[in-house]
C-alpha cells in the first residue's frame, strides 16, 4: 500500500478516501526534519502491513490547511481518524511499533480527541472536487 501525499496526489487520495472506509493515519512532518525522513520508510512499511487503512504524509509547511489551528512542536506528530472523529492526535517517539500498537487498539478507542486537526476525509474530498 502506498502513502499518499495530498500535495502530490490529491485526486488519488480523494478517490481512496471515498472508496475505503478504514482509518486515516496521518503523519504531520516537515521536509527539513531528519527524524521525519528516517521515519518515512517505517511509515511506508506500516502502510503495507495495514492496507485497509489510508496512510497520509503531510508536510506542515506545504499543506498547513490540513493542520487547522493545531501547532506541531515535535515530530513525528500523528493522527488516527475514524469516519467521524479523531481517535488519537499527538507526538510519538519515532519507533513505528508505537504507532502499530495504536492502530491495533483503535477499535477500542471510543472517545474523540478534543484538540485535533480537522477530519481529513471530508476536508480532502471537498478539496478534490
């Protein structure tokens, strides 16, 4: 499974989001961040492990509108979003196993995160039209 970059393949990402009901897992990063560049390969491998979900790589400097009013202070900052709510938003240590465990537990996460970026599914679907 591929990682989508809304800056490079917005229409493909919008089609995927309209077709696949799984979670949206977003990594908010920056091109200049060494940690982000090293994390990318592991994020790609995790996307292959969880093909039912949509993995999105968002450069916060190129696509700040996808972050909304939230600030990023550390990398990697990740969001796990269901169809109607954000289940997780925060910084993780750059060990992909931490994100893997969160994805595995996502089904038991029932509370929406109060402070989080906008839901990507409706935002990107509207942008692609």
